[in-house]
C-alpha cells in the first residue's frame, strides 16, 4: 500500500493528515500556535512554530497509523497565503513572518501602484496592490527595518519555509506565488517588469513550479525530526484555497466552493484566464497546470465567530466540556432559535479590514440596529448571517464577470455547520453540498503528491476517483426572500460608513 502525507499550514494551527492512495484518512493531527498582534491591524507568526507543528504532526500520524516510513510515497504542503518569511544567507529566519491578514502596508501599496501603474499592475499580476499581499510587506520591511532587509538573502511563503526545512530547497509553486504580487499570472513566471520597478532582486525569490511537480526530497536531518526516511518526494503543493479546490474536486469550469475558515473565500475554477479590471476579486494560477481560479476573500469569516466565542461564550465553552462536544455546536443551537434577520440586527465582519469587494484596510466590524430587545443569541446569529452576506458579495462579483456557478461546495470549519450551510444556500439561491472527506486542503495536496509521484496521471483523474460528495442542502424560497431584504440593507452600510472608517483609522487616541 502506498501512503501520502498532506500538511495544511493554517493560521491557527497546522493539520497533518496521512492518507492511503485512495484518499482514505489513516491518521490526523492538529497542532496550534499563537498569533502575535503587536499593534492594531498588525498580524505576525513565528516560522519556528510552523516547523515544530509540522515535525510533531508528521511523527504523530505515522506513529498512530503504524505505517512504515518507507511506504510513504509523497508529501504535499498547503499553507496560508501571502505571508512574508525572510531568511539570511545561512537560512536563518530574520524576523517574525508578517502574515496574510496584516494591514500595516497601505503606504507601500500606494508606492507599488505608483511604481508599476494601477492598470499595468492588474495586467501583470491580475490584482491591484493589496495590504494582504507579500510585495507590500517586502517594501514595508525595506522602508521600516532596513537592517533586516539588508541581511535578507531569501524570501519565502509560509508553506515554502516548511518545504525548505524538509528538503533544503528554495522553491514555491504558481498558486501561492500568485498571491505575492510579483508573479506574471498570465504567463506563470516571475514578472521581471514588476521586480525591476519595485527594485526587488529576483535572486531573493524561489524557483517556481507547477503544483504537482516534485520540488525536492526529504533530507536526513528533517527525516530524523519527523520520523520519516530521507528521499521522500515533496511536491509543489498549493496555497490553502487552491489546495482546498483540489480537495473538493473544484478542478473544472462551473464548480465553485465557499470556505468558512479563519478567512472566508468564494472560489471558482476557470480554464480561461479571467481578470477583473476593477480588482474586486483575485485571479490566481490554480493547482491544475495551465488553469486559473477567481476568488473573493472576506478577511474575518470564521475569525468573526471565533472572536465572538472567545469573548462572549465562556458558558458555552464550559458546557461543551461537560457534554463532550464542540462549543460551536451549542452556539449553533442558540442561533437556530433566532429568526432570520435577527429582529433587524446586522453585523459587518470587518474585524481585520476587508478585501472583497471593498479593498479597504481601514474598515472595521460593526453591529447595526442593536436595541435593548437583542440578546447574546441575536448577536451570535447576526455574526453568522453577516459573514454569509459578505460571501454573497463575492458571488455577485463573480456572476457579473460571467463566471458560471452550477455546483457550490462548502468547506472549512464553518462548512461543517448545517445551519451555516443552509444560510449559504438560502442567501446564494443555489444548492450547497459538502464533500465526504473533511480534510480539504490536506487532501488536496496529498492528491497533488499522488499525481506528482505517478500514482495518478492527472489532477482531474485523481479527483474523479477520490472525491465523493454528500447530498445537497437546497435553498428554501421563503427564507431567501427574507434574507434578500437584509442583504439589500447590508450592501448599503459600507458606502455609508466608508468616510467614518477613514476618520477612525486616522484618529489618534491615547
């Protein structure tokens, strides 16, 4: 029997899963680590935490499944996108990684836009300059920490740092590299024009591969730390959403998925390059060679619900321990008791600024319509509904671009909630399914490893044989009517508050 390992390096933790060649889970282990926020709007993590979680996760799944390390035929790595990892000439980390949800780089985005030109930047990188992307983070370090930048010899993305530690190779792949704002997305290679205009040396960047390609093999030092044997191939893998696409079978036109993870994503596959000139959604190379995907991103989807849980649901957390269940299960039961529209209460999920469709690092979360009649359960359901409305914003942009969505899948932690899935179906007005496997990105990169090592001939063939879906949840017509009223009001709130957000961002309060 051949076995494959999928490593999914997330924001809250790294999930490592051991699969057999049919995609069946043999063992799984998640190891969490902290997020550092030294200032409002900043977000950093320590790459050492990612590597520790990877080593311990691999050891745990290999041991739990009692698999011989020599039977492991390949490893794929998925990861949170856009994070900046800077290494010196010896391969040592120079500073904590500035990760995807960090919002400090507004000035650097202006610098990028002026240097390259707004229209030309979108033509080359398929996206406008964004605070979440890697290029602006590189410029921020150069502008504010010149001593660190001077020592920098290698720039990697989060998952590619783990790859370096596993293989000793400086490598990336097209899906994750698309989110750096340095890749020529139409041509799937580094953009010499962008690099020249931003004065970034190409030698700092890793070699770019397609996602199923083998990028290196496990070195002995890493094998000893992870409980493996040396020589196991490590494929390109994919950014978290591109990996989730493979793990849900979103590898052909007409198929899309919604992720309710820390961030929220609406993702659609396209065989033809499709770029929004307004930059409202992102176009990236996908994990299927020669194809792309279009995606809208909400910065704080599951993060909004986690924020609410951590700050207002201590009773539910304690009760969940007694009952032996997940606190989110108890929270769902409370939200189910509240009517659609939460008795005229809306939530804007802008805890970390926003990407789609507003591209505004200054906007922040808000409850609108709060009155004395509202309870904690009302606020809870309002958070869930507000996140769904933000996902609907992305769907509407994709539809306006002519992207056809015939099949919608739900994934991520929030996708396991039947209540949240029904909200999606009702608000989207289309059936929403889940895949039988819950492993998403980890399964996706394991499939890429299976293709790269020759167990399957192509990504599409592997997905046809491995991916199975559950029955769909269909929209309820009367629910859709009620949600539509609230969604229409929701879409009017950001324009009304935009100026206030700008004032709030500039406000100095001691």
